[in-house]
C-alpha cells in the first residue's frame, strides 16, 4: 500500500508523456495517477512551474488516498460461478483445459442452492445492508446446465443481481424470454462479421461453425439493453474489427468488448496478434463506432476501451477491474468452479496452483488468506520490472496475472500487449484533448461522481 505520508511530504515527480497529438503533451505523476494536458510549447517548462507544482502538492494526498482505496480498500462483491465444467464448443484459444470441457461435471440444483446460500451468507458479512451481490453464471458453458441454473435464479431472485455469460448457441426462445423478462445481464460471444471468420476459432468439437446461430440470438435480443457481445481479438479476425462493430451497430447491440486474446494457455498464445497490428485495427474500429454514433445518434460502447477512458478521467468510476494493479481477482470478485473450488478469477480455473480451497468444506473465509489468492491480491505493478518506472502504470496494471504466470513464467511479470496499452492511453488522452472522450462512454456515466480536482492553466 502506498504510504500517503511520503506522498504528501515529497515534491510531485512529473514526467512528460508524448501522446502523438499536434498541440498537446501530457504530464503525469505515476504514483498518484495525476495527469494534465499541456501545450507542447510549454510542456518542458510546466514540469518545474512553481504554481503548477504547488497546486498538485496541495491535492496529492487526496489523489493517493483515492488510488489506495481503489487498489487495496475494496472487498469482494461479485462472484463468477461455473455451474458446469463442460462446454459444447472447442474454441482454439480457450483458457480451460480440453479434458475438463469434454468430460467435466455438472452441479445439481441442490448443490447450486447450497453454494449460493453459502456465498450469500459471506456477502452479507462483507457488504453494506441492502446491497445485493452480483453472481455471473460463467463457463465453460453454463447453458449446458440450463434447467438447474434457471431454477436457482428463481430461488434467489431477491438476493442476487444475476448475469449469464454464454456462447449463445443453446439459447432458445424460452431461454431468451426467461432472461429478458427478469432483466438478467447477458453476455454473448462472436468473433467475426461472417461465418467464415467466426468459425476459424469458435466451433464445436466436431468442427461445426456456430456463427449463424449466435446471429439468430442477437436478432432476438434487439431492444434489450442489458446485454453485450465479446469479440476475442486474434490473428484470425484482426483485419475485420471495423466490420465487427458495423455488424454490432446494425443489430443494435448496446455494448461490446474487443478483448485481446488471453495468452494463458498455448492455444491463445498461437493466435496472439502483435501490439502494433492490434493497436492499428483496434483504433480504426473505435473511430468507426464514433462515425456511426455521429451518423445515427446511437452509441455502441466498446466497454473495455470505455474502462480505460474512465481509468484516466475518473478512476473510481471504472466498471471493470482487469486494468489496475492489483487486478480485481480476489479483491472485487472471485470464481467458483463446478466442484466448489475457489479461485481469484475464472482465468485461473485451469491452473491448480491457484486453487484457494473449497466452498463446501469451509474454505470461503480462509481462501482469501491462502497463497493462491494472496499472490494475486498483493501483485503490485511497482514491483514488476519495467512497469515500476512506467508513467501510465495505474492506467494499465500490467494485466493479466494468470497470463503473466503462464506466458512469462511468474505472476510478478508483465502480461502481453504492453505497447498496446501505452498506445491506448495515448489515444484516450488525444480524445480528451479534442473534447471527444464522452462520445465513447455510457450516457450519464458521471452521475453521482464528484470532481476531485480541476485546474486549467493556460
């Protein structure tokens, strides 16, 4: 945890950060995530300007306290819950072992009810009265255990805010009606604008494609605002991200995610695009969403990018907790597999070393103190080589620890896509310089969010 006394006693340490803008540079104090845009012709002088430094010094304890609370002061309020180990798909980049997805177990309704009772008691001990925890049925593929999942949702309908993350192939009209009539958040996955592209990486074990089936489900969800679609970006679809957002916009998808493939297992590592290629395609797709918004007045929010925008403009308003150090795994949320085993995040479920105990054998309270969880929740970006001196380290967080462990040999290493994150932050700051950042955010995102510090120096 940052020592705020040393923060307040020390002089601000600002560095200039080139954002590739014709008029502005950024100056950043990495320790507190303070930043300011300054004209290029005065950016060198501003680093030592007494008035500017004094204003920052007067507020930096508050900046540090806010960042410390975000990084170390939160308690879990959500759980990713796998009601089955099985999946009907064999996606090439999946982070879960194939044997588990082929031959794993389902949880019975009785086991699900027992598990959610145990979790609810824990959340009641941790969270303020009246605040509901979130529970996201996750995968493998939760709809392989659909009857038990839906029965459990009915049983606990007054106790949890429910979500379902699914590949969509098993959602018939009755399932869609069940989900939408109850306002359940729904996440689908689609990796290409055409069947030929999607089916390169997302298909059944027998090799059959699933693109057209998912499009049918998306058509049935027109007008439903509580759903999103994830595109996992790989070398197989990298050149088609602009077409992806055009498709999503045409189908009135309210929110999507263009997620870089996680390189936790070899399948993901084999289809990892380069940072440079990813940045180019990703930025072009974001600009296309902006054009569509200007043309139609309807936003397609790219949630993982919007989260980086919020990380810069309003850190405590972040909606996702991957892009911060420590990440949200084991701090804001945790994962439970179909055997009741506890992990900091779903990304770790295929890695036995990060099993922190079992929900059914009294492991819930103690799992957060195990090395499996502590290694994740105490992972500090300041202690990672090359990241400790990086000016944008609190806008990035060197994700993902599971990926870093498998890709680079240790949890205290960088993950993938370091240069992509730097370019993403540069792009955010350029948007701010041009007054366009709100066009990429959810409407009314700042409702109830106080302004901590605002200074305009010409």
